[in-house]
């Protein structure tokens, strides 16, 4: 099998590549596509796999060379709407022209198929791309949904967990479920999907489903530290707050983007589960929220998201 990974220098793509190489299958060959091959770790650059094709997301000739002969192409792009929509469409068109059987879209998200355009605006590109893939006749779309990534929850981006004061801030009544999967487990599932030629359409994998109160109790259990729970308002309050902030300062996207993610993460609209595809690959033992915390010290868990770049 020949696997193409577009955006191979990204943090998720590098994990995917590592898990594919761990298979140890001599018949598996990997082609990578990126702007700057020097960003690949030395341990990966020294391997005969992958073959690297250098080019931009809008270099049609280089993209055509990259997808040629691939049995599946995985898009690991992460960027603005132009990259995520127009860049992916170029990749998809190239796959269609080259008769590539499957295209794994850059998803790894909440179940955006239940959203209308404009609701959770950072996920609008995924809706556009799924609709675009549905029009193709030669290349089949593959969409991997994992809930939310666990690592950012403990980072300053969400401002949910303050590891300095052991405070958990939340909206709602605290009993709303949060579905989460680590980057590494998502990459493990993606590697399985990539190698499974029958895996097509929407596939759903989740490491853990727990409420913020349950996550806080696990934090106390794992670190032996009392937690303070701080309620910031109802989900209705959150909805109003996030839209007010966006209306007031639309260019200051980081002042409200995390609030949009939080709202649609817990309001029940975008749940990936409870019916999942985890059992399709039983040898992947995904960790739940408590298992994730056990893999990090209390001092380091707040930086677990940033450590992904290493």
C-alpha cells in the first residue's frame, strides 16, 4: 500500500507517520507533501520512508506528482479557510484525476455533520469539504471524528483548567458531557483507518466521555489535590457572551473562538457518541480523561498541548 500524507510536518501528521512506520510492513510506502522538509524530525528524515515531495498547497503540478500512485491520501492541513477549503479541493481534484481510491479529510473534530454553516464557524471548511467529496465518483471521502482533543482543555486557550490554582471553570450545570481523545490516540485510529481499505465514510472514535465535574474528580484522584469548581453561567449565558464578543470585536478571534468551541462541545448537538467505531480496531487502547491525566505530571499537564510540537 502507498499512503500519501499532505502537510506531513505538522504535529498530528508526525504522530500518524510514526504509527504507520511502527507497523513494520515492508510493503507499506509513504509519500509526504510539505513546503519545508527540514521541519521533519531527524529520526523521520533518516528513514527510507517517507519519500518527500516539496511544494505548496496550491502548486498543482507538485500535488499531481505527490498523489500519483497513492492508495489513500491523508490531508493534515491546518490553517485558514483558503487552505482548508481551496487547498483541500485541489488535493481532492488531483486524487480524482489520479484514481486515488480514498481521501482522508482534515477533520478530527466534533460531529460537524450536525451543524449548520456559521454555527461553529471554524468547522465550516469541514462541512464544505465533506459536501465536495460527496460529489466525487472515483475518490471516496473518509471523515474521522474524535470529539475534542484532550490536550487543549488543560491549556490557557480554553481557560477551563487553571493548574496553578487547581480551579475548573465551566458553563452550564457541570453535568454536560465532554467527549475527548488524545492526539496520539486519534493518530493511532487514523493509522488503522488508513491501512483498512474498506474504511470509508464517517468513522467515530472517542477516548473518554465525562462531565466537567467527573473530570475534576479524576484530577483530584490522580494528583491528590482538592479542586475548586467555578461556574461561569448557564449555556444560555455562554451563547450570549460568545456572540456579544464576536459582534463587538470580530477581528479579535481568540477572544471568543474558544467559547464557541466550548458551547458546541457540551450542548449535545455535536456528540460523536455514544455509538462509536472503537471496536473496529480493538488493539487501540484509547485512554479516557483520567488515563490522560495519569500520563502527565500535575506540573506538566498544562503544557501538554504545546509539547505536541516537540
